[in-house]
C-alpha cells in the first residue's frame, strides 16, 4: 500500500502542481447557463430595540423603607405601604441589543443571461440560525415620586430569533464582454428582493413583581404569590426583505467557482410577544401581547462557497 501511494504521488504531483493551477487565458462564454450555488458563513444582527408595552400605568409604593411595584397586602398592619407615584412602563428605555454572531448558510439556483453573460438571475435561500439576547433588567428609567426621583429597573428577559430569507437576486459579474477568465478572480455585486420568515422566542421573568398588579399580564403565566411565572412564548414574523451583496469568484475551471463575499439583508421589524399557548383553562381563547421589538434589523453575513455552472 505504501509503495502504491508513492507511485501515485509521483505520477499525479506534477500535474497537480503545474497543469491545474497555472493561469489560463479567457474563454468565450455565450451564456444561457444554469447556475447552482452553495454557501456557508456567519451572520450578525444589528438593530434598534423598542419598548412595545404601550400604556401600562402601575403604582410605586414605599414599604418597609423600600420601593416596590407589588406591595405585600397580606398584612397591611405589619407591612404598611404608601402609594408614592405612578409610572407608565411603556415609556421606559430598553436595555441591551441583539449582536451575537451566529451560523448562516444557504443555496441558490438560477441562470446566466444569453447574450449578456455579465448578468445572473438567482432564486436564493438564506438561513440564519439562532441569535440570542439576554438582558437584566429589560426596561429601565427614572420616575418622579413624592420621595424624589426613583430609578426603575423592570423585569428581565432571554430571547432568540432565527430567520429564513428567500429572495430573487440579480448579480453583475465584472469581466470583459463575453471573454470570461478561466482561472482568475471575477468581482460581482448583487441586489435582492424577497420574503423573511423569522421565529422569535421570548422567556420573560418578573422577579420583583413589576407586572403582578396588571390584570392583562396575568393571562400569560401562572401567578405564584406576588410573581407571575410567564410562559415561554414563540411568535412567527413575516416581512419583506431587501438584500445587497458584494464579492468575488475565482474560476477553478470553466464550470466551477470558489465564491467569497458579504451580504447585508434588511428586515423592517421582528416582534417579541407573550402568548397563552400553555394555558389549559377552558375557554381561555388565544391571547397575545407585544413586549418589545427589534426595528430596522440588518443581518450582516460573511460567506464562502462554491458555484457550479452548466
């Protein structure tokens, strides 16, 4: 076996080192070719975050020398409490950002135009795996009370999202006319318009009872004393997606290219909401409430892959 390996190495090495990797001249390409591409890489979301609680007024109380949203009312004689102000939770600021790098991959299929081989049309699918977010507190802000300004820290959350983006892309390859270099680097740019399906998952916690006094919030979890144990909630988001790409392809042969590039995909918004899907109460009906959203979401994607043309 070792001797066979040495013989094969002696026979194949010169052709691998010389013939296959020597630069070759351009060849004529008249187009009308079918294209298949596979890609893999990483993606990172960039977005602004918005508090979507709306008008949610809750009282702020003083009890036992501290400030609380949910006073202990079981024994008001031993635990006296006084209302010192109110706060609209919908006006509080968001804390944190989605910025975790995650795995991204996809494939596309299309055609090279007949008579204008610089142009490619492709139907493209991009999958961006779970991007996670964690924040404690989730909301924060200052509120005026009868005791002065009180700093508010409300709730905590863990959240994630994954996305599928399906687009129609047009690419322009930069090379001279119909003379395509066989072993050379061909830059390109691309624009895409499509559809984004994003699944968001929200795990909201209320460790200090910030939401316990709100009747609506009680629909989305189990009440335990002064605390609501919220259900883990999933929301399906569907939206338009705009994409732009820049990159280059190196011709390994007349039909195979090594493709490397970067893409930015824009999605207007993704909602994170609570729902009562785990509620087993009879006749409860489906209920949903927006907690926050990410707006003007841009996925930055760096990738490498192979493109085959037939």
